[in-house]
């Protein structure tokens, strides 16, 4: 192979090869990470990956650093407090399965740990990218996934710290933990007392601010190296040291994003370039072994992991559908597993064959993950119809409270702003109603504030049975989700239906399909906006009067908004 | 095969010292370039000797120059540059000849040999691309008229450098014919690469970038990939041509510039500038630090008196040569003065030419040291002249008037003032556009969706493609001078940053989703916060009440009205008339 020795050419080749792969990823609407790895496998034929390792380490550092930088220190306690610790149980179960499977295949136990980590953790980058398409439509699932991933990422950092020496020797772990804790304390100190000093010294120059923060990163990374622990821990601490304040440091966060994208691309491509593709570069016997391992990892990650997670979430009281869909978001190998793998490879704690298996499994599951995300609804439906996943009606029964004789009532779907004001209206004119809400976090509020509630998923038949929709007068959905809207239209009821839509085209479609009325908040907002601008321009109101009126209106409204929505 | 997971200390030291010196420079009002060069001198063998040029720093500084030129390319819209093309050629060629003669002359006078004097003359002809473009970009003057002239001249100088380097790299030429061949090959290559870039910007690029423009990460990285395609070809052009028996070199800067130029012709270039800028800043910093990293103190200082004398002679010579030539082309006094004062330094290419000549055995290390010192010194001094160029012009304007000819050249760009800015085009903000268009001469809409931009431009609005969080975009929309600003972002931090930047007299409408966000925004000076979900909640509750109380006429009328509104493809112009007809009245 004629490897390029010149660093500039190597970097140029990386990006040259990556470009077309990114175009393909964009075209297929798939996440970019697996395509970087694929590009790396191709680029690896022209370049010597060892040449790029140092640049790749900057990629790792920046990746972890930006993860840390986006954590708001003052908010971290509440995130962990109401975060979903289901992640922990899942990691333990799936991780042990991964280790067991690898040992059964003859992998030495010290290396099997890495395989266990690879299957247990899921990718925040891929998960978040996929979620962005549905996040508004399904807030419960979005919050669930994010908190699971957050817990996992913290565990990953801890794993990196502990595995920093390649083995779990007692003589290493103690000092390493101490050093890690010291770095985190230093980070908190910088965040509280020194960070604004950097801001002041930079004097409003984005260039100096970015430079200062990158220098801060190198100091922490250097300190981690000096203490003999992984640079990843240093980079994470440096991220925490950065005050997450996008208002004051808008240019900083945008700038870091570019620098990060550049180096992270190099990291993922380098990872791919390190892979020896089975049958192409390796021998037959070895290739079969690797493929077996890859297949096992893929099954564990893409099937066992979501299954375990779903089971745990259902046991914790989540609706079967939300639990399944959220779990399907975690069915890929984490980028942190890649970092752990490359670190172990350089420490020679991991054999190249097993490294290859982890990387290939990561690339494969990241692609399959976006498919399961796309068809999640259908997967759930199929499984539910065959009785593989059974929603637990006893929970719905236990939590819900609907009078048996309720008729001619209004069914209100969703207890947000709109739901709340609808409930108030019904109560004011003393009309019977039932609220359907599926967010366990809102359960207490809904049950304490409303006369009749069903805590359940609007996609499920049982929920509607429970709400006695057959005898209802009207169904008002305040949920901004097309599947839910379609589901409601397909209900077997004489009740009239009003829905909510995110855009005009959908609204018109739903009207065609039989809805009495479809609310479209933007339409109203647009009207109000035009009216106010007109009043201002016509001189009916001065800017100050407008402002005072609006503020008064806001305070009037604020009294009507449930606490959790303020 | 795999190295230890350690990051080199050298780069960390460079970063830290550059940051510290940069902070000090900022405090004392000095330009950052000076800070970086100074950091290099301190770290290099001339003072402390703690850092050596490693492969990584060399890469980053190469990338720094390449990205600087790429960024510059992205800013060059051909239709804006075309009109200065001819004068630029007429200025740059005589300028280089004149400065070459002056440089060779002063070198002879200072006691250098005739070959050395000849090469020094060749090395001092160019002005510094890195310094001038960095300063112009920092001062936001790269696309002003004098900026365009300077950039154009620098690029022509760049081509000449490439040719001279190609000749020098080939060793001592046997005859003039060989020189002529090399020259012809380089010119053909430059022409080819230009044609390739222009063709791509007309054919492939618009299609590709339109598809990816809505994905921030892919958009940025594909653009970088495009830049590296040109960098790679330029860097390895020798390998490609070797089978044909042709020996030729192109600078990676030239390739990067052409790659940028091709993208600049697309409507998405503004957004890209802001994405490339931070990377460029970081890499260019490494470039300036490493300028002085290579040289021993003894070599650097062997001819320090000569270097200072040469600098003191060459800077005014360069200024007057440029001044005379730009004035001769009929530009106005201010453009002439600014265009000349920016270009008085000796380029980093001077050092490179000298370094290649040193390796080719044409000159001694001490002469290379002399060139380096000359370049650093003139760059350092010129940075101050560029920094204060407008103040200098005002001070000397009466004198300049007497020397200059009549201004015949028209050009320049009109900026926005007292206009309306709309951030985000959606179902809410589109209602406001016709009202704003009636009231304001300019309505600028910033949006990140390609199809929106196309629709807006078809409607005759000024549309800027990009993310409002980026400073270039904010500058482009002249947010500080706007009289009316409407933001459809529901992100409080974006809106707060906006409120901080607008002028006191501006009327600001923003959107919010939560009550406490809205309160916060009013406290920060917003005049109206639109809360779509709350409005919808009120309206829906009204409808429900009417429905349950059996007010069928009212409910049907209202619902039909809403449906009619929904069906209207164009929500203006009559939509506002209906607003009185809400249920409550």
C-alpha cells in the first residue's frame, strides 16, 4: 500500500474521501458518524493512521469537551434528581451479557470488559440527531431518551477514568479516582471564579475568547496527562469549567462548534482507518471469528439492549409505547465506546481484532438505529399486536379515575397549556370531562387538579375505552402529533373531534379527514402579530403603551398557567 | 503501529503563550498578530528556545494560510470584483518591478553581493497576504473598494511567487528557455484551476449545496472537503504531472482561494464564512507564532542594522509606488491612501523565497535571517498603520488632496440603515412582511432554509441565508442600525442576545413559549412578546365554551372563518381585517 507520509496530504485525503460519504449520508437521511467510519475504512488504504492519531486525540478531546461544556452546572442536580435511572439497570444487565458472551467466545476477560461497555452504552450523537426530527411531537420520549443518555455518558467518563491504565489494578484506581475528583473540583472552581475573567481579558473578541477556552482545554488535558489519567477526563473537566452561557458568549459556542466538527471528523475517520476489514486485510479464520463477534455485538446492542430497556421502563410505570420507542433510540454503540476502545488499543489492552469488531459493530448499529427509529411506530405495533409487549392495564386502572357513568363528556387529550384552559372552561360551566395524559411526570398534577383522568397513551385502545369515548360528546386533542391525530380520527365514536396541527398543510388534511376543527397556533399568532404591528404603525399605540399592555396581559395569563408550564 | 495517547507539549505551549500575550495585547490595544509573532519570538530559539516546529504545528500553520485564503475566496463574489480586475493587473505588475528594483538597489548599497541583491529584490516585492487579509477581515474591510484592490494585487503577487518558487526549486536554471517553460506551465495550471472552479460554481456546486444547506454539520464539512480537493491537487500537482515529464508547483493557498471563490458564487456563502472563521483564527495563530520559531538568534540578528535600514527605506518606497499607481488608475483619495498604506510590509513569502534560495545554495543562512527579520519588522510596523489607517487618512487628507488626480472610479457598497429585520420566515412572521414592506424601504429576512430564501427573493425581499447566531450574519443584516426587529426564534438566549445588540430606538418583537421567558424578555427591553401556544389555548377555550353552551351559529361562523384562513395560500393582504371578529366581541 502506498501510504502518504505527509500530514497535510493525509488530512486532505481524509476530507476528500469524507465529502462524498457525507453527501450519501445526507441523501439517505442517516446519521453521519457511521459514514465517517466508512470513509475511514476507505481512506485507510491510502494513509497511515498512526500519522493522524494526534489530530484524532484532539477530536476526542473536543468531543468530550463540548459534551461537558453543554452541561449547566447549576442545573445538574435537578437533571440527576428527576433523571431516569433506568439507564443504570440497563447498563448492568446488558453489560454483563456482553461480557458473558465474549468470554464464551474465548475472549480474555480483561478484553471482554470493553465489549461489555460497547454494548451497554448508547450514542448521544446519533440518538440526539435522530430525535431532533420528532422531539417536538413527543416530549415524553425525548426527555426519557435524553436523561438515559446523560446518565450513560457520565458512566462512560467514569469507565474511561477507571480503565485509563488498561487494567483495573488497585494501585491505579485509587489515585486515578482522586486525580479525577481533583480535576472536577478545579473545573467547578474555574467555572465559578475564573471563567468570567477569561471573558473580561478577551474583551469581547471572539477570536481571543475561543483561543482562551481552547488553551483552557489544553491545560486540563495536560493536567490529566501529568496525573497519569486519561485525557478524556481532563477534557470533560475542561468542558465543565466553561460556563454554559450562550447569551454572553454566543460567538464562543458557535466557534467551538466549527473547531469541534473539524477535529471530530478526523477522529471518526481515523477510527475507520484503523480497522482491518475482515477478508480484505485479515486471514479467513480470524475474519470468521471477528464476524461472529460483530454479529453477537450487533444482536446484543440492537435487540437485547432495547428489549431490556423497554422491560425496565415498563416496570417503572411508563406506557408500553413510550417505553418501546424510547428504548429503540438507544439501540446503537456509543461514541464513548469508540473512545474507550481506541484508548485501550493504544495501551495494548485490547487486541486489534477485538478493536475492529467493536468499530464495525458500532458502524452497523448506528445505521440500523436510524432504521428502527424510522419504523419505530410500526415495530411497536407489530410487537404489541402479537402480544410480545403487553401494556399493563393494571397501572392505567390504578392511576386513572373516571366515573363509570360518565356520558356526553369532553375528552381532552394532553394536559399542557391548552389542556389546562380547556379543563377550566369545562369546570366553569360544569360540564363533565376526562383528561388523557401519558407523561408520568405530570401524573401528580393532573390527578390532583382534574376530576376525571386517564393516565395512558392516546395511541392505545385501552386508554380510550377507559375514557369511555364511545359515549363522549367531543374529543379535543391538544397534542401536536400526526399519528395521534390520525388515531383519534379512527376512533369508533360519534363524538366530534377537534385536533391540533403543526402546519397548515397538515391542518387542511386533517379537516378533510373529518375533524370538526383543527387548531394551528401559528395562525393565531400571525394574526395577532400583524394586528399589533398595524396598530403601532398607524399610531394607535406607542411602543411603550404596547409594551405595558402586553406585560399586563402576560401577568393576567400567568395566573392561569399550571406551575409546571411557567 | 499505534503511538502513545499523548498530546505534544509544543502545541499546548504555543496555545497558552499566544493566549496570554493575546490578552495583554488586547488590554493595551495592540493587534493580535503582533501578539502572536511576539509569542513566537519569545518561544523560539532567539529567546527561550522551548518550542520547536513539530509536524503538527507545521501542519496547522500550513492549514492556517490555506484556510485564510479559502475564507477570503468565500467572500469574493465575482460580480462584485469584476469591475476592479483591470486596474488591479495594471497596478500590480509595475509595482512589483519598481519594488524589485528598489529592493535590489538598497541591498547592493548595504553591501550584499549582486546575486544576493537580486534574490532579495525578488523576495521583497510582495506584501503580506496573511497580515493584510487578517487585518482587513478583522476590520471588516475585505470587501470595501480598497480591500478588493489589495486582495487582487496580493493574489497576482501570489501567482508570481508560485512561479518564482517553481523556478528556484528547479535549481539553477540552465537557460532562459527553461525559465520560460516553467512560467508557461504554471500560468496554464493557474488558468486550468480557475476554469475548473468557475465551471463547478456554475454546474455541480449549486445542486450539491442546495441539497445539504439545511444540515449544518454536513454543509460545513462538505465545504471543507471541497477546499481540500483543491489544496490536495495544488499540493500534489507535481506528482500528477510527473508522468507527462512536466515539473510544476502550485501553492496550496492558490488552490484554497479558488475553492472558496467557487463557493462564494452560491447564496450560502455567508453562513459558511462564520463556520470557517473560528478554525481559521486558530490555525492562523499557529502560523504567525511559527514564523519566528525556526531561527537561531545569531542568524536572525547577523544583519540587524541592515534589516532596519532596508525596512525604513522599503516601507515608504512601497507606499509611494502603490499610491502613485492606484491614483493613476483613477481611484478616489481615500481608496488610494488606504489601499497603499495597507501594503507596505514584506511578505511571509519573502521568507519562503529566501528559504528556498538558501536550500538551493544561492544564499547564506545569514541572508535568510536578514529576510526574516525584515519581514517580521515590516509586518509588525505595518499592522499599526493598517490599524489606524482611517485616522491617518483624516490627518493627512489635505496634503493627499494636493497630490492626487481626479477620481474617476465608481464603486462601493450601500449599507442598511433604519430598516426592518425579520429573523426566521414562518407562518407567524410572514404575516408581518407586507406591513413592514409598506413602511420600510429595506426589509431584510434572515433564514436558514433554502426554500424560504428562494421564496422570499422571488417576492422581492432582501433575504440572507444563515444562522442569526453568527456574527457575520448579524453584521450583514446591520442589526445595530435596524429600526424594527422581529424574531421568530423561541430560544430565549438568542432573543436576549438580539435585545442586547439592537439600538435603543429600535422596536423589537420576539416570540416565547413560556411565561417566565416572556417576562425575562420584557425586562430586557422587548416591546412585544408573541406567545403562540397561549393564544391558541385562549382561543380553543372560547370555542369549547361556545360549543358546549350550544352557540352553534357563533361556533360555525368562527370555525369557518379559521378554516378559510387556513386555506388561503397567502395570508396577507386581507387577513388583518378579520381580526375584529373574535368570539368575545
